């Protein structure tokens, strides 16, 4: 990684796993200007995962698509944005275990999301199921 101040090379001086799935906090030091800054690094599932749809085709996984579908199901809640963000992270963590060779079935995504929503908000789970059978 390059320095955010001078674009010089950096060195990792501290690193810690975060509570969020597959996220790492790193403290970096620039070798040129000696500035110190932090980064949060996470896997880019949008580039790595493919979704197997009903006709057998593989399409790119789009995290925001999952987020929007959850948000629409949670719109009745005052904290819909925060809830949808947290639930998306939870579902992504569960999908990580169900992914095989970088591919996940669309039905697996829908059933995982429905299961998580059902435990969180039954009305949202019913709304989600109406649009994602």
C-alpha cells in the first residue's frame, strides 16, 4: 500500500483482526515521510463470488443488491439503515461458509437472509419472503 500523504511505500507496524467478519485493522508507517496512519481492510466479495441463478448461469455477486433487499424489508423500522447494514454483514459471514469454489446458489442467499431476518424481525422476514420465494 502507498502512503496517503506522499504516495511512498509503507510498512505495517501493527495489525489486528476486527469483530466484523474478514476485516483487518492495520497501522502503517510511511518509509519516505514517516507518517503513521490506519487502514481497515476487507475482502472484496463482489469481485470474488459468483451467484448461481435458477437457469444455471453464474452472475457476479453484488453486496448492495442484498443490502437493498434487506433495507426494503426493514423500512418500517426507525433504524432500518443501521439494521440492514448489520444484517448484511451477518448474512455475508454465514454465506462465507456456504460458498464453494467462489460460487453460491441464489436460493442459499435467499434462505440465509430469510432465516436471519426471521430471528430479527418477523414482519421483515415475511416481506422479504414475498419478494424472494
